[in-house]
C-alpha cells in the first residue's frame, strides 16, 4: 500500500494511502501557518499473478478504463 507523507522538516506529520488526502492535510496545515510539504510515494508494487482456481491459468488483466457498461 502506498504511503504518501506530509513532512515538517525531517518530522512526519501525516501518512496517507491516497495522495489527495495528504495534499488536503498539508494545505490545512499551511493555512495554520506550518511550512509543511508532501512527499509522494513513488515505489512500484509488483503483485504476483492471480491464478484462477478452476482453470489454473492467470486471471485476465484489463487495461485501465476498459470496462463494459451494461
């Protein structure tokens, strides 16, 4: 899981899985007068293929935005 951090100097004020939450928290702290900044998590997650137990083959991977509307 990603961990975006809101930093005040070398101190971590807040960690969030979603970048938008960290940015919102940092904006609120800046409004209070704290000079903090957001450090986005840039690590890549390599997940193993999910195997379908019925066929023994990897599940089909869909491209982002490739879904059917019914």
